[in-house]
C-alpha cells in the first residue's frame, strides 16, 4: 500500500491514458496540474485520504471516460467545469464531504451511464439539465442529508420533474435519506427499464406512479422491481405516499421500514 502525496512529477506524464491509485493511503490535495494530463481516459483515486477541493482544471480532461473519486475526504463544491467531460461514462463520487448543489450544466455529460453521489453533503434541487442525461442507467445519491455533524446538509430537495420521463435507460434511482418533496410525476412510471427505486425518508407525497395498471412498468411483476417509499401505516402513523405495489413501506417520522 502506497502513502504520501502525489509527486509533482506525476503530472508530467501528459501522454498517460490510465492513472490508477485506488486502494492506497495517499493524502493531500489534487493539484491543478491534473488538467495537463489531457490524454487521460481513466482516473481512479478511490479509497484514499485525498482532501481539499476538486480543481476546476479537471474539466480539461476531454477524453476522460471513467472517474472514480469515491471514499476520500474531498470538500467544497463540485466545479461546473466537470460538465465539460463530454466523454464521461461513469463517475463514482460517494463517501466524500462535498457540499452545495450539482453543477448547473451537468446535463452536458450526455454519455454518462453511472452517477453515484451517495453519502456526501450535497443539497439543493436537481438542476433542469440533469434530465438531459438520457443515457444514465444508475443514479445513486442516498444519504446526503446530515443534520447532526458538520458540514450540515438537508440533502437534495425540491420536486422531481416530469422530464424524468426522458431518462428511458434508468435502471436504478436510489435517493433515500434526502429531502425531495411533493408528488412524483406520472412520467416516472413510464421508465420500463427501471428495476430499483428507493425514495424513502424524503418528503414525497401523493400516489406512487409505479402501481398504476395503465402504466407500462413492471410492478405487476414485483420480482423485477423493488420500490421503497414512505407508505407505512401503523401505530397511528399517517403515510406520506399511497403505494400498493411497494416492496417495503417506511415511515419518515419513525425512521423504520417494513417489508410488504
């Protein structure tokens, strides 16, 4: 296992296509010189102790397809320049301490298939351009709400737009433990590739769009679809959501879930 900081000489390898430093004990910050490694296609920094902000110069890596920065201690907001990575297919960035909202132009990542942002401190609504990610298959952003330790965060919030109906390749949408609000759009139930939906421990209300027999989705075959929402009715608890096809119903107030 390697440790220490990234030597400056590493950034001189401007023809390098893959940099894999995962599963080590590296620490320190990521230099702005990362933007000089313009031939990188894969950048793996996961499972280290990197901290500080992600430099905006990362947006210069125009050939980057795989970016794994998860399980570190990165802080600050995500630079909007990351939206310049038009070739990016996978970005895994869970288990960090980043705050703020998603970049406004994240929808420019039109080749993105996997976006994992769980267990950080992100907040705010999903930007309108998010729904331009029509190739996205997995959106995992659970447990961004943390009201007990700094930096405090209420997690992602706002309503989920009817534009989610454009994201026809989604297979999993996992956003439990945030602060999404309001009713889910009927178009959410149009996503026939969807297999996993975790929306519990939010502030979502109304009818589940996944149980409508007129919709083309698969909840009539529950072995193919797992849905968890705040639909638990017990001990005088009033359910936030009516979901007759949920595989588990939860209570936002009591922080419990029951299999259905």
